[in-house]
């Protein structure tokens, strides 16, 4: 075992939704597959005053709900529960905090990973308390959930507070999209094949679309979501990370410094979208009632129970001002209560420079590469092919897809939760799939500029019916430039 491997993981916010739905099932998955180091202990903490037995019972219930039945093994659950401990603690309560710190000292036997799965305003105070207790030394790391703040100023404040205690190379900012198999596969596709890279630039690519569409509404998280909205909740982090991985230069190596340096260059090359072009290059929307997957669903305002101008949809036409991407639009869109759940990257190549088939009327469509990440992982390449026939009226062409279903190709491999990968990397101290401070701040800077533009232009979200692809103006965003969303 590497001496960097952690032997204690402390989860703050251990009774919260994320812990119950994702974090604990991920730890279960690692243990079940023999990937968890034998000496790893887990300490949960939160405000709720559970004792050890009550917390373990809760974890047991969460695993029964969260682990697919085919993967559920009662003995592994038992083994995991035996490694889990719980100490209640509230930040303002000195006695409880002292008890928590004491428990950490008792359990400590090497490297500690702290995972702060709480509201971001607690990150700096928790780190400070750990620092004062002497529990934030060189053999400790801290994982932070997104969003890091609400805007650039608050992100700087949080990052300053955290890095006063933990050096930057011990801070692991989670963007769970980076833990997804399909997202890492994007890197394999780009940099594990010689085929695409020569074409991956403005000479050969006409436009890129990145869509993260969800069918769910705000799922009882209205208070958080209403302060956040689609831009802060999804675009500032998940979509911009996908954009970075799609657009970045080849990193020298697959290691934290190289990968993050290249992502940062992309973020810093994003052309600002200000008040003058907010109307042309951005669309915000909010869902009204409608039907999703055949079910009638209420509007955002009904779900929230009050009035609000928060956007539940955002679409942007972004540009990366560098040599590789000059003039190529990157259309980004994300929203709740959309027609379908899908996460995909669509790359449309330029049309052939001259069609030799024009006489017969045969039309060529540009080639396109579609990388679907959710709900299915598949890659398809659209090519033109001859339509079978004797061509008495001229040759005809049809578009066909070279289709790769990654689930079929690797059907012996279990699909893992994003946190399994992220936890394993954090336990071993590998930050490649985590976000560095400068990346988060560069992303906020760009997003803040769009919000400022909206404010100056007096721009408010347009309504879209739940179960659709967003407001009509999102369609105009691409059509005005001769492009269409892939649907
Ligand atoms: C989270 C957002 O980061 O990502 C949620 O806060 C969103 O609002 C979720 O639903 C989507 O993640 P996934 O993995 O289901 O695509």
C-alpha cells in the first residue's frame, strides 16, 4: 500500500442526500470489489444527534435503497457498517466540535481525507476548526463539493479560507462529471486515437454542441436551486468541464498539472458574453407546467411555492478565442424538465468543399461525431454512403452511422458510480480528475460576466413548457447562424 493512501475518511454532511444516494453506495461498491484498502475507516458527521447504531441503521437503509439488487450483498454491507463510525457535531457548538476532533484523533492512523459534503459557506469554517485542532497537517486532504461559492468573489473567499489551512495540492474540488466513465472516455477518444486529432480544429469543425438535459425538476432542493439556477448549478461546472475536455490541447501526460493547465487555458480563452451580445448569444428559461415522459408535471414556481426569476434552463453560444477554435461556435445548453434525459457532445465537421454528385441531385450532409454520455454511453460517427440502387436518375446518398455501444463493447464491466472513481483517487492522492482553484475561478469570472450582461440588458428568463427543449429563442440561437440543435 502506498504511504499516501488514506486510512481515515471523514464525511461532513453524512446524513445528507448526496451521502445517502451516492457517497455511501460508492464506498460499498469499492469494498465489494476489493478496491478499498483494508485499513480504511469511515467517520460520518452531521448535525443530527444519532448514535453509532442509529447512524449505521440509516446507512444500511440507504444502501438497501441505493445499491441495485443484483449488486447487493448483505455480508459486504455488514463489513462496511463495521468500518463506519458517527459523531454528531455542529459548527457553533464547541463541545461537539471538540468531541469530533477527539474522535478523529482516536481513529487517525496515517493520512486523512475530509469530504465536505455541506453547504459551501461551511467550508472555510470547518477547515479553520480542523486547523486549530491540529488536524489539517501535511498528511490530510480535503474534498469540496461544487458549487464553490455563488460568484467569483465568494469563490475567492472560500478558496482563500480553505487554502489558508490546506495547501492547494491537498484540496480536491469535486465535479462529479469528471468521475463519469463516459467523460473520461472523451479523453481516450481524443488522445488514444490518431484519427480525430488532425481534424479537431477550426479548419475541419463547423460547430460543437454540448447538451446536458434532465427530465427531473428541482426534486425538493428548491431552496438551494433557487439561489443557484441552471447557470450556477450546471453550466459553471459540469458543462464548462465538458467544454474544456473537448477543446483543450493535448496535455503532456495524464497527470494533475498537465491536464489542469490545459483546461485552464480553454477557460481563459472564452470570449466574454456581455450586455451587448447577451441577447444574441445567450438564452435563459424557466419551465411552466407540462408533460414529461407522459406525466403531467407542475411549473417551477408551483414546485417552489413562490415567485422567482431563477433560470432552470440556459443556452449559450460560446467562442474560444485561440488558434485552434477561432470562429467555431460552441453551443452549450442545460435545463431541468426537458423532453429527454441526455448528456452528449456533438461535433459537426465542415461540409465537403465540392460535391462531385451534384448533377444527380445527391446531397451530402456534413459528417458528425456524437459522443453520448448519458443515459447510454455510445459513440457514433455519421458518414455519407451510397443509397443502394441502379442510379438511373443519378447517384443518391444517405447518411449512415458507425455506431459503438460502449455497454455492449464492455458488457463484462460493471458501470460504476462517479464517486467510486473519485473516492479511490482521493484516497490515493491523485488530483487529475479534480478541479484546481484557478479553473473554478476562471469559470466564475466568465459566468459572472454573463450575469452582469443580463442585468445591464434587463434580461429575464423566458418561459418554456416542461417536456420541451427550452424556450423558442434557444432554437433561434443556433438557427440564426445556420445551425440546428441535434435532437
Ligand atoms: C448536480 C446538480 O451537480 O448534478 C443537480 O446539482 C443535477 O441539479 C445533477 O441534477 C445531475 O447529475 P447527473 O449525474 O444525474 O447527470
